[in-house]
């Protein structure tokens, strides 16, 4: 029954929440973009540049939160680029997004190599320390998972609540949803579709970049090439899984991460009988399965991937 | 701001678009090059020399062009029908994998038979890999971008698994690499002492065939129609689903052949670093060519020279070679904008 005992292990739950954090940020960011009607396939690259910039800022001597801020700003800039090309110019969101990913990823590698030309082992920074919330973290099994994490994890949870509130309970959120569902109607209401979509993409991309920064500043303390390793694409699948709702996105990311943490421990338990690559494949296979299962009942934003041009039908 | 479609775009304008995009990309990247402390013109000079400056450089560039023609064609064929196959990387490895299984001794045929058989096998492997995503798209409405992207990761892990397991070369000194393909399976070199191999001829032939298919056959016409307006194509009685599946099979098949060409022509055996992102770069190649099969040959040559030239520049001047990836991706984005400017007139009102 060792495979069941994993669930009673505190470290399993701690790891699950840690793995979930970048996915929460990424999925949340993508939800914001797609709610406004813009598919952002730049996510993989934006997470990479967030990871690099956040880490590099701290490595150059700035504070940790300054690093997070810089990462978010950089993510926002790439979001702005994506929005400029896809919203007013109406270019293909698929191709532009892939272009943004290629650009942001290669730029991260280039800048990193330029600043640190010859390093064999990646230099490290003093990363975020776990913040203990006294009392609550003493709850058995899941206490530490929820109440002894690094500040960015708490920030992720708070972001979900804030984004959900803004999207569903404020005029701004309703405007974002409206331009994603029926831009012509939004325009008739006097809303500026271009500006709202652009702002949503910038804001969403900033979240993605913070997700990337979490990896280099909380989960690890160094930057590696290819460290995002498809997490961005998994977030795109999680958005569908979550039916474009922030709350479900949180749930989806946690479920996914729990599975990931579980397979890692199972791998140690089973040993080398099953090749480790099988376990590494699981997250990607799971994402595809999630897409298939959810595909029948998705209520995607009606104007997703449809560029809006004023006065055209 | 409004976009107005231009009528009657002169051919010269269409040809100007990629030139403008490339120039813009070189200008935009000048700042990054200057940041590395190397004078910009000197760096670009070194790049040009490294790519085209000698017979050896030219052969290296053309050797690098070969896989990019395949992956560029794969993307161009799919994108023309608005099927977003981002999985050429995975399909390339699928082709390479089947070649490694069949070409390292299992299949024993004379060379004249071996090469065509292996080309077909690698195409089938690539095509089958893309069959899943296209069926999921047609029957479940699952976005093919995400499925093809995720499949890339799965296939590469599968390759890693097999290279450390059943396909591992016992003579490989413990490195995860496969046995070299047999002599009959090898694509012959074009010149003695150069890495340029006959895969290039295969790529050129394929580009020509795809071009003929797209302008001279019913299938090509239907593929364009489906990409142009799916509803109209359906209304006109075209078998849209079947056309989509055919598109996917052709696209995946071409990408699969890239795997054969790289294993049997370039590297000799399958390793995990067989492709440094040829599948993704193929998207840029296709877009620069405006999805034209013959244009793919030219844009693949351009992209390959940037990569080979940047490697040389990196060795002699110390600009990190990642500049090539930056320049190529910037030229993709510039290309998207310049095609837009060619097709539309911007009215500020």
C-alpha cells in the first residue's frame, strides 16, 4: 500500500502546490487573454523571458520583488507586441503567437549568454524563502502545503480571487468578456474593442511572465535554457479544461500538479522497472486527454480568434 | 484606423514583402548585435562570409537548408489549408525513428530500392503521427496547435526512451545514440569531403512536386479552397474533412522525410540532438515564402545562411550564436506585418 501512503505525505502536498504555482499564473493569464477574444500562443516564450528577466534582475543586485516586477513588465511588453499585431492589425493569432514564443525564447537565451558569456554551472541567487503562517501551517498533511509556501504562491492564490472578482463582478470585467463574446455589440455600447483587448492581453501576459519568474526565483534559484519545457502549452490545455473560468483554472492546475507530483514519487517507488521517460510523458499525455474529454462541453468565448475590424461583418 | 483590401497587387509588391521583412529584421537586430560590443557592420560581414564566403561555407549552408525545405514545406502545405501543424519537430523524429528501426540492419535491400522504401516509410511515420491531431480536430473540435505541440514533447521523450533502451548502440560508449544506418540506406554525399548530401535533391524534387500538385490538381485546388473559406468550400460540395485529412497526411509525411534525410544524409545515426528546432524554424520558412512551395526553397536557404553565418560569427567575433534565432523570429514577425501592408492599405481616419 505504499502507493497510497504517498497521499499522507506532507512533502507530496507541498510539492503539488509548488508545481501548480507557475501553471496557475500561466493559466490565469491565458484566461484573461482568451476571455477578451485573443489566443496568446506567446505564453511559452513569455514565461521563458519572465523566468530570465526576474532571475537576472535579482542576480544584478536588485531585490526579489523588483525582479518579479521587471518580469511582469517584460511579459507585458511582449503581450503588447502580440496585441498590436493581432488586435488592430488582425494578423493570424496562431502564427503571431508562435512568432512571439520564438522571439521571446531566443531573446532570453541571447541576453543571458551576453551577460554571462562563459559559465559552466548556472550561477545561483538567494531565492524566496517559504513564509510560515503560524498556527495554520501546523495542520496535519495539508497545512504546510497551503500555509508554508513562498510568497509568490500566496500571490497566485490571491490573483485567482482578484481576477475572478474583476471578471465577473466589475464593469471592467464585463467589458472584457463582452469584447470576447460579441465585439460588435460592445462597440455599439461605446466600448473601444481595440483598447480593451490590448489591455487584457498585456495584463494576461504579465501574469504569465510572473509564472515563469516563479520557476527561477522560488522553485529553483537559477536559470536554465528550456526550463519552461512545455509548461506554457500545458496552460493552454488547462484553459480549455477550466472552461475559461479562473476558479476552475486553479482547480485544474492543482489537480494537474498533484498528478505530476504523484508520478514523480511513484517513479521513485517503482524504481527503474519502468523507464523514467514514461513518467515524464504523463503530463503531456494528460493534457491531450483533458482536451479530448472537455471538448464536447466547452463554452469558449464566441469571438475567440476572430479579429475585429470596425464596420466589417 | 482602418484596413482596406488592395485590389490588383502587382507581383513585384508580393516579392518585395520578404525582402523588406528581412531588411527590417537586420536593422532591428542591429541594436542587439551592437550590445555585444562588436561593430554591427563587421558582425554582419562576418555572418555573410560565414554563410556564403567559401565553397565549404556554401556547402554547409545548403546542408542546413535541406531539413528546412522539408519542414518549411510541411508547414506551408498545412497552413495553406489553415491547418496549424506546429508538430513538424515531432514528425521529423517519428520519421527518424522508423528509419533507425528499419535501416540499421532489419531491412536488407539494394540501394536503389532501399532509399525509396525508407523515404516512404519515414513519410508514413510522420503522416501517422499527424493523423491523431487532425481526427481530433475534425471529430472533437480539439485545437490542433496544442495537440501537435504536446506531441512534440511526447515523441522526443519516446526517442530518448528508445535510445537508452532497445535502440541503444552497443558500440556507442554509453552515449544515448542509435546504431548508424547501413551503407545501402545512406543518402550519398554530393561532393567528396563535404557534408552536403543528396537529401537536398530530394527536397528540391519534393518542393517541385508540391507546387505542381497545388496548381495543377483537384486536390491542390480543394486544399486552397478549404484554407480560403471552409464554409464556401463545403457549400460548393467539396469533401472538406477528407481534404483536411489529406493535407495533414501530406504535411506530416514531408516532415517525416526530413527525419530520414537528417539521419541517413547528415548525421548517420539517430541522436537526441538530431534537430535543433527544425520543425519550429520551418514555420518561419513557410511564412517568409508566403506559403509558396518554390518560395520555401529560397527562404529556407536564407534562414539556413543566417544560422550557419551566425555560428561562424559567434566563433570569430564572440556574438552569442542565439542571435540567429532572434533574427529569424524577428523576420517572421516583420514578414507578417509586411504581407499585411502589401495586401491592405491602412487608412487613418
